[in-house]
């Protein structure tokens, strides 16, 4: 019998930069970075993964959509149908929403080997750890939207991967076995993660409170 595989697909909305910095007069001024940072983890086993692919392709064909599924560009009616897949095939989703204006942790320190991406590293690791714990997962593959900021001096994510493995695994418990960095353009499950992040963002910013409500609350878990 084929062993069931477990996957967590993670995407984000916003950026990890500081939203404010001291200006010439000493007062804080906007930096242009987003006020919110949202990380969304979608859990799929092998069965749900193939069911999700089938549903996405069906909706793509219905709307004639041949580009990447992005929360900022797809038609609203298509957006709603894609989010409804979560309820149909019962996909657990875990998200962490950070209001960076109130964040008490550390932001990135440019040029520092361990701190150059610490805001993103820390919060992503927290999402992975709590998702695997709450679902009781072992030997999971974590699939992450590829981003150059997670590399340091051309190490091709080696430092980031080590940090994540060390944060979620112990000497006796292997919660995460593989970490894969991908371009979301060719991974449909990653694109659904982006849509959920967008729906959560729009709910909390007040832009559109209806999209998040498409997802049944029993499949949507907030990580504090």
C-alpha cells in the first residue's frame, strides 16, 4: 500500500520590512512596506492534493483563465469559487496575521548572517511548528514560495532550511522531513494559499470582508 504523503504549502501577503523608520527630524515616517504580514499554511495529504488539482483545473477551464491565480487580479466570482474548494474537500488552513505597527519582535538586520531575514524566518517557523503540532504531522514536506530574501550570500536557502529544521524538529521527532522552495507560478496549491492570504488581508483591512467568510470557520485557524 502506498504511503500517504503530507504537504504544507506556505505563501504570504505583504512584505517583512519595517513599516516606519526615523526621519530627518527624528519622527517616524512610512517606509513603503506593508502594515500587515500574513503567512498562510495549507495542509494537503495525497488524496486532497489530487482533488485540489482537479477542482482548480475545472474552474480555470470554466473561466478561461490561463495565468497564475493571484488575489489581486482574478475576477471576484472566480475568487469565490476557488475559495469554496476549501470547504468542498475539507482543507485545513492555518494563518498568522501580524500587525507590524504593533509587532514587538525583531525585524531584519541587513548584512547579518543570522538576522538578515529574522522577522520572516521566525514567523514562518512558528506557523510550520504549530501547524504540524496541531495536525499531529510527522515527516512532512513543507513547500514555500521561493524568495531571494531567504538566501544569504548565495547559500541557496541552506541557512534558512537549517533554521526551520532546528525550530520544528527534535532529536526524536521529525515533523518536517523536506523543505522545497518553488515558484508559485507553476504550483496550483501555492496559488490557493495566496488567495487565502489575500482574503484574510482584505478582511482585516476592510477592503472586502465577504471573501474570508466564504471559507467555513471550521477549516480556518488563526495562529497567534
